[in-house]
C-alpha cells in the first residue's frame, strides 16, 4: 500500500539545462495538474505556461516567459522545452500522439501509393 505521506510529498524532478550561447537554467518537471491545465491552452500559450511554471532559476513571470520566447530565435530555447517535456513525462506522450496521428500502413487513407517500392502504385511501369 502507498504511504499517504509519500503520495502527498512533491516528487518533481529538477535539472540544469545548457542553452548554447546563453548559459544554463534550472528547470523542474510540471505536476500532473499543471500538465492538464497546459493541455487546455493553445500552442503558444502552452509554451508560455511551460516556461513560466518550469523554470526555477531564473524564475519568470508569465509576461517575462512570453517576452523571452518572443525574443529568442526559433530553436534557441528548444533544449529547455525538450528537457521540460521529458521531466514532465510528456516526451513519451508526444511520440505516442504523433504515431497515432498517422495511418497504420502505406496506402491507408493517407495518399501514399501502395506497393513494395516507394511511389509504386501497383500499376504498369511508365516511361
């Protein structure tokens, strides 16, 4: 049986993440409640939420998180986002969701031609 005290004690992992050219930050994984709240947001607001709640040092307000994301080149802060997803248990869920969004086999409702070779539609060869 699970000990109630252990169940109620925080178990959010923390780690330091290096951002090339900027330095390092300290992050923590999001709690289950935070993950559920984040999933109700649009894509941009979800990333702002992730950085606001996940950064330990430097800690950012929601407005500061938005400003930091607006100021950064596209992939610059990706190491932080990737680490936050992993610590929050979202990395595996994201892969599972991506896999489920694709049909099971080539040619099944996806527009990918059937056949053994890429682009083989099963018809006679064309010149």
